[in-house]
């Protein structure tokens, strides 16, 4: 895959230091608390993270109104630079068979105690608008987690 395969590029600022935002992507308890659109949840028992290059991040997203519907996510880390970069090769199974894509997440200072997050992800095929909406509602939950509020 080339850089052209990143069909989704999102930027967002968080009112939290880089280390806190970075940790929210790699700590199982935190990931389970915020990841996924509002219509799903991530059961903590489904989260398995080995935070090293060649390690993995695996979890299920479960539909809130139909817990029998689970969507598996499996990523292999290709680059990890603490508080700066998380890059991975990912496979998502949304029920129609696995879809492979890459992701690169960059964490930069955006002023005292603030972080600018840049996500590059793709290719999404027919899932691009859903991915954009999913990240948006995930970020709402991440904002609440970082502020110490319930999402």
C-alpha cells in the first residue's frame, strides 16, 4: 500500500497532554471506555494489546442494541514511538468478511497541556463515511474520558 491509500485524514485537538492521549489508545481500560461510535461498546474482556513493534491490538465492537453482533478488529503495530506515533496494519470484520487497511496516528503538542492528533487511515472502500462518523463520535467519548467525565 502507498500513502495514496490513506483516504481518511482527520485532525483533532484534545485538552490533555500528549502522554494522556497516547495512553488512551494503548491502555485496555481506557480504549474500552472510549473507542467506537456511540452505537457500540468495546467489552474490556475483548481487548488484548501488546504495545511493541510486531505486537498487536485486538478488540471487538459490540452493537448496543444487539449484543450478538460483534465486529472484530485486529491490528499489528508497525511503528510505535512513545507519545508521538502509532502505526499499524489493521483488519476489520464488519460482518461481510475482513477489510485490510493501514493507520498512522500522530500526537503533537498544541500548546500547554493540549494535543493535536492526526489520523491517516485507509483504504476504506465503501466504509469511508461510516469511518469518519465513527471517529467523530469516538472523539466525543475520548474528550469525556480525558476530562474525567462519563462519556
